[in-house]
């Protein structure tokens, strides 16, 4: 149920007994949290954490960073990467973790709009004993003419003013993603093809606290296929719950989407990987009919072996995306069925544990001998 369709209930409801358990929402930075951040993804088999220092004027890594790293590390298993770019590096955790996993000859770069973030990322790389090229600038401005096998986009993507109200962006941390939260990611999608090496990958997040449909439509218009690789739901934190009417207004305007799961309002982060950037000529050619044989001229365009190889790779990516999507749908149906079964079992257990009420009825009065026979005469002979 979406935030718009849900009934308004005064105050916060108590959590129901059987409720889905989304992951904890990333906390806002506080004085006790500042100092360091440890990354360890047990789903990928990490046994030791990677620690980086944090600062009050630098964006602190959140769950979105963890999802991006998970998607990037899965990309390492698919192909060999020689160059990586961490856009919006912040503390540099993405660059540091990937540099530890890549070969020694790989080039790892990181950039951020904030000079303080660049300086902190450079110190964190030195403390971890790795080499990271850190530069300050907006998006791709610090990297003219360079190409990368992997670009990880971790720039601000929360709609204003939710970015400041959530506590994730303190006053000293730059955000300015616009009222729909899509300003920076749209620019990255438009410029990524100029900085991606042949066969390179771009990983970008989309939060439901932004106009996500606008971002996904732009990605599909720039690339042949867009694959959803990670998705995670989190409960809305206390800072945003204090501004629930504002969330309703932004949801009605299409700039946010919050769903009620169980008794809690939740938002989600999704990580996408687009495949094969389409040029204008290529997009026009893709709209024409394709001939059955190699090199056949159809609609005035000849398809070569390179195009056929790219189409085969694209079909493989689409098949993998459909398979992952089917697994997510089946997993959600299984979770709902399991929750329903647990609710029924709990209801039966409560009913069995409840003390049985003593039956109350009229006491049978003693009847005189033969009274029962007179009250209930024997049936006629034909009934016997």
C-alpha cells in the first residue's frame, strides 16, 4: 500500500506481532558515530572489515554505499577491470574496497565536489596502503578524456528538502539534488558514454525518496538494457517521520514513494547496471527489421559481426535480468505465504493456550421413577 492510498491514522501505531522485518534505516550521523566507518559484507563472505575515517563535513557512508559496493563486487567476477572511477567518493570507501580486490596494475580513481572529502579519501587510501587518484570537481570534470571499465555513481540522490530533514546530509555536506532528487544522476547518465571504455559498466542507485521513474526512463533511453541488480527496503527514520505530511505531499507530486509494510513506512534503494550505450544511429537501426542472415541489408542498414555479437551479449544480460526478477518475485510470494502461515500457527497456539470456559447449563432435576419414560415415550413399533 502506498503512502497516498493508506488511511490517515493519528499518531504512530504500535508494531504488530507478525510483521515483515525490513533492514534498519541508515542512521543520521551523530557525534558518537563520527570518527570511523567499518565495511564488511557477510553476504559476500567478508571475514575482516575495511575501516575508513569519517569527518563531520564529509558524507558518511550509508546503506546505499553498501548496495553499490555489492553490485560492483559482483561485476568484478564477470570481467577483468583495469580502471575504476568512484564518483561522489565521500570518505573513499568504495575506491578503497575495490582497490583491495583489483590487481596491482589497476587504476582506481575517486572524485568529489567537496575538497574536504577528497582530502579525507586520500588519507584513507594511504592508511589502507593502496594507491587511489583523488581529485576535486563536479561529476566528470576532473577526468577529461579518460575512460573507465567501471564507474560507480554515489552522488546525492535524495529529493530536497528530505536530504537535510533526514539527517544524512549535515549543513556542511553538499547535496543540491533538486526537488525531485534526480539532478545529478540524470547528468551522469547523459555523460557516462563519453567516459566508459568499450564494454564498460556504470552502476548507479535510485532511491524511492526521489522521482525514480524519471531516472529509469532516462537510463532506458540512453542504454539498450537496464538491469536491476540490488534492491533493499528500510523503515523511515524518526527524523523523516516527524515530517510525514511533507512526505505525503511529495508522494502526490511524484517526487517520492513510501510504502507501508506491516505497520511501518518504508523506502527503498535500488542499484542498476545499464548495458551497451546506444548512439543515435544505433537506436534508429535497432528500430528496423533485422534480417535472418549475417550481412543482409534490411531497411538500408547492414549488420556486421560486431553488432551481432553485441546483440548476443545484450540478450544474455536481458535473460539474466529476467531470471533475477523472477527470483525476487517468487521470493516475495514465498515470504508472504510464510508470514501468513506463521500468523495462523500463532493464532492456533493462542487459542490452545487460552483456558477453556466452563459450560454453563441448567442442572438436571431429579425426576421421579418413570418420569423419563413418560416424558420420552418409546417410539412406535413401525420405527423399530
